[in-house]
C-alpha cells in the first residue's frame, strides 16, 4: 500500500477527535503528576525541618556533656586527669 492510498483511508474528523481526547488525557496526567510532586516536596520539607530540629537538640545535648567551646580541651584534659587520679590514685612520674 502506498502513502496516498493510506492517507485516503484515514478519517481526519475522527483523528481530530482522537487528538482532542489525547490532549485532555495528557493535561489530566500532567495535573496529577504536579500534585504528586507537590506532596513529595512538602514531605521532604517536613523531613528537613525535623532533621534540623533534631540536629539542634543533639548539639545542645553534646554541649551539655562536653562543653560549648572547642578551646576547652586543656580544661577538659585537667578534669579528666583529676577524675582518673580519683579512680586510680595519683600517678608518680
């Protein structure tokens, strides 16, 4: 079958209706995908907020245990040494 014979058999009125229906279906699919994307991004935002609040909470707990400043290492070392001396007794050098 050649192209001219094939084109004569096509009913362009039905093709137009088919294209309109296809276009509507694609618009509906696009809207549903948009709503799914919005749902997922809101879930991600909630998760990020929760992670940030947990990180702050964990940081506060670490500060309670180890102190706030990183420059307190000498102070912390002397406290640790004093605690070890209490446990094991004063070590002679």
